[in-house]
């Protein structure tokens, strides 16, 4: 009896799913029309929090001056030593070039002392048409 009630509940829930509002896009977007979203995670050593915040501030200020970087955002959670940095770059090449800059190298070097473990970094190309510009 319990199994039949559960089966009925699952059937009702499955019938409520509405896929009509979902748009599926299949496009071949040329690489020159792609942007790059970079997601970086920094597990900061608790005793190095002040030093990390200082180097992060310098990194963000310098990165904001780079015209190829469209946005930089930082996410932190209260009670956590984890910092998450999101960077939106006009292209993968722009980000790679930025990583070779003295600003990025100095930030990476300071992280050796400030982090509990190495940062993790992921990136995802997205169509530049998705980025709303003013």
C-alpha cells in the first residue's frame, strides 16, 4: 500500500514538470564571439586572512583597470575561510595574457603564503551575445 501511494505521488510530480518554457539553443558560435567566465576558489589560512584580503584588493583594483576584463566579483560566506572570485573576460586569449602580467603573477605568488592549499580554477566559454552591455 505504501509503495502504491509513493508511486502515485511520483507520477503526479512527473506530470507537473513543464518543459514548454525552456529554450534549447544549439549554435556553432565562432571562438571570436565567445567570452570567458573564470571561477577561482581560494581556501585562505585563518591566520593570513588580513594579508590575503590586502593582496586580493590590489589584484581586483588592477584587474578592473584592464579593459579586457568586463567584471570581477568576490563571494565570501560568513564563518568560512573560502573566497570565490568570478572574472568575466572578453576572450580566452585576454585572460591568458592577463595571467602573464606582473599583477597576476604577484597575486599568485602572495597566495603561496596565504592559502591553506592551492587555489582551484575553472573556466567556461559563453557566447558574448549573452553579456548585456549598457
